[in-house]
C-alpha cells in the first residue's frame, strides 16, 4: 500500500444549488494522513463523501494511483460517517460477519475485528442493547474486518470515551504504519503526528 497515491485536483462541490468549495486540491501517499478542519458547514463531510463516491464531483478529479484499476477510489476505501448503519436485531458478531461477506471477504475471523475494538465480550449481544459508544466502535470495526487502503472518517471519536479514543488512535497509527491512508474530518486533535491539515472555511451549508 505504500506505493499508493491519492490525488484530488481542483475539486468543486455544489449542494442545493450553492457552491460549497471550489479549486480544492491535495495529495496523499501511503502512510500519510490528512486532517480536515474548519467550521460547521465548510464542506468537510461533503469532501469525504466525494472521496467515497457517494456525492457527485461538480468539477475536478479524484484519482488513486497504484490501486486496483478496475475499481474506483471509493471502492477501495472505508467510509465511516455520522450514522452507524447498524441493524438492531443482529448480534454484534453477526454484524461483522455480514460486512465481511458483503465487502468481499470470508466470514471467518470476525473475532479479530471485535477484539481490536474491545467488543469481543459482547459478540452475542443484539445491537439494540449497545450503548452509543459501543455502537460507534462496532461501526468502526469494519475498518479492521475488511482491510482497505483508504479510511475516510467523519468525526470518528464521537460518542467514544477516552479509552476507546486511545484504542482508535492505535488502530489508525497501525493502518498508517502498514502504508494505508486516512482522511479524517474532526474538531478535535486526533493525535496523529505528522498528519497534513486542510482547513475548509466557507461559511455556507454543506
């Protein structure tokens, strides 16, 4: 993964007939992180959704060099947004098994992802009984359950206690150490030493 390069060139984003940002460019290599900062409505979430392929690019280009040429950059990324996207009736381990199958991996090995997020002891518990922090950690477990080179994280520490934030930071550093890339939107210091920073400042609704 260290040979990968993610590039955004002159990106523009329009939402509801209003221009959120224009002429936005950045590049990342394997092992690098980009932290998106700025006020609410500046377009941080919109940029992550464009990178994930969930929002049309008004102008500009997103390219992943050194990746799978048959797949888009979004198909080689994990996107963790504000919603946890969990089914209450499924158990914790069933949720991870579903992701592994749906995202093209084998169903075995779900326990590794649960252990990485401190959820192994809750494996058989229905999602409906999880706390907000536990739900957030389960949502983030897909990052470990199915390896992908790009992590797109929107306020990843929301609802997490201090111990869980430290655990997540360790996973993020491990991903970067293996040559992965991270783009994260946050209002807090994530503790990623050497990370690049991109401040979005438009005060319009995103």
